[in-house]
C-alpha cells in the first residue's frame, strides 16, 4: 500500500496513511516522509499503533534519538521514566503534573543544540479532551509587520530556568537548515529574556511576540485517538497540550530527535 500524505486545511499539518513501519522503510519512503515533514511541519499518523521498536525505528529516520537532551542540560531527567534499549523513549504520564505541558513551548530550547523534532505516540487516550495544538512559526515571523521583523532579526534571547535546566542563547529568528525559511524562535516555556534590552523592554517585547505567535490563525489542533502518532519539526513550531481531561488516563511515549547540526542558525 503506497504512503499518502494529505495536507490539512489549517496553517500546518498533514495526515500520513499507508505507512507500515514494521515492513521496513525504503529510501523512497524516507525521502517522501522527510519532504512531507519539511513542507507541513507536523505529520499525523492516525491509528498507526507503533510498537516501541517501530517508534524508535521511525524516529531514527530523522536523526539521533534521546529521551530528552543528549547532554546534562535538563535537571529533571533523573525523575522521568524512560524506556527503550538505550533510554530513547520518554514516558509522559498525565497523572504526573509535570507531564501536563499546558503552556506554549518549543522543546528543550535551553540546550545549546535544541532537538530538531519529536515523535509522540499515544498509548492511553482519554475518552474526552487532551488535544494537542501546534503553531506555525514560519508564519509567525512572516506575518509580523516589516518594522518589527527588522527589529527582531538582529536580536538574541536567553533560554532556560536556573536551577531546573541549563541556559543557552539563540537568535530570536532562526533559519531552518532544510528549507531556508525564517522562523520565530521564542516561547513562553523556556525563553527568559532578550539580550541587550532592559527588563521592561524584554518582558514586553516577548509578550507581544508570544501573543502574535499563538494566534489561532497560525495553529492546528489534533484530537487524539488510540494508537495515533505525531511527528513535529521543533525548529519551526511551538505546541501546547490541552489540560482538560481531569483525572482520566493520558499516557504517551516520545522520542526526541537530534542531529549534530541542529543548533538554530542566525
């Protein structure tokens, strides 16, 4: 059965069907998936029911895998459950408050080389609620007014939370190495300040950029079903896990994708 990629009508996202990871991924399938990923930013695989082995195999198509970071930047790692032969799979159990990522964020931007993407696999799905929303950061940058684009093009921002994570500085606007497109690269979860601005200037400019980047017009919202998976490009998206499922079970497995050249480019 051939792989089909159907773009969604929202600002990003496409549905992939016909993929059989267990049967192996040939060069043509890998090329098709990578092209679809670059074009659509988030790929959804409805009801694919990835085994742990398949989850790792599919994620490995796009880069090196780790549960979170490849270094020691994340002080939470010792408290998180990981699986897989080399600890590649992070277990995200919604019964633990720290796993309810109900804030707009881009993963692990406090690292010197943030991950290029993540592949999430739904294990236990609540019967109602628990959607995830992604925002297109290419469009967030491109829809800024020209004077504001000119301002942020030359700025850097510090990412991280002292005592919890490491800290790194990245451009406020990055260039995606695979597409050449420019994307806004700040987020509520990890961005702490803009270099060279006063506290008031930094706080208010970041707030403006967050409000702009999180607008519904830039987003796609996915309602999970059992066995679904989602692959997103961390270099040009933000995401938000909606915390509206109460005490219902919601368990996902995630592999985080890295590559040696994954640091954002100015």
